[in-house]
C-alpha cells in the first residue's frame, strides 16, 4: 500500500511538472502600459503631441548699383596751310547707369495643432505628423506639419513649441473664393511672363 501511495505521489509530481513547464509566470500588471508614477508624455508610436506653432519670418534685401563713364575727343587746327581751314572740333560722350531696388517679405503663423508620433528613434527623437482642416463659409484652410522632436522637449502637458521641431515642414494653404481672388488673372500672368 505504501508503494501505491509513493507511486501515486510520483505520478502526481510528474503531472504537475509537465503542466508547469508549459506555463509561464505572468505579472498582474501589464509591462507595456505606463507606470502610474511616470508622466504621460508622448514617447510611443501613436501617442499625441500638441505643437504650438509660433513662427515669424522676415526677410529684407536691398541692392544699389551706380556706374558712369565720360569721354571727350578734341581735334584742333594743325600747323601749316591747313591751320586756318580746320576749325576746332570737339566730340564728347558719356553714359551713366543707376539702379536701386529693395524687397521685404514677412509672415507669421500662430496656431495649435495636435500631431501623432509616427516613428520613434533610439536617440530620444520622434517623428511627428499632423494636419488640420478648417471650413469657414466655403473657404477651406489646412495646416500640415511634420518634423522631428526630442522627447525631453515635450512638456508634461504634451505640448512642444514649433521652434523645437527639427526639419520642420509647416504648410498653411487655403482654397475658396477669397484665395482665388488673391491670385493674379491670366492676362496679368501672361504680361508678367512676357515682360
């Protein structure tokens, strides 16, 4: 009887060992979820980051050119018999050129746009992409932004200034009646192309 108990216990241990080999220990808490003690800053693909766009650009260029030239040729009476027949002749000429030009261009864009982390790199940088369309009275305006940000530049409320976006591409385009009226007509474009 003792042998039967021993044999039964050995069989039970063998069954439990077989079952435990296939089982793996698992945590009660998911390992891919953020800790409740860490901040909620974006750091994974799909996380959202709000970009505060504060761009101002101003360019100014001036050019000035001035050139001139004067020349004069004089022919007077010579010696001998022809001295009295050839009057004093003077020929003069000159040219001058002057040109001035200046151009000034400026623009500013202020907006808030929530983007999505598209790719995460090992050097603490992330590529973000986002777009926003707004329709007002038949006018469509769209803001598109993409670029690279560092996770340390993202504030605890998940915002980052556009001045911290590397390789930033920011586009603000509009379509509609007002946008069409801001373009020169075909005759104006043709005259500008000719002249």
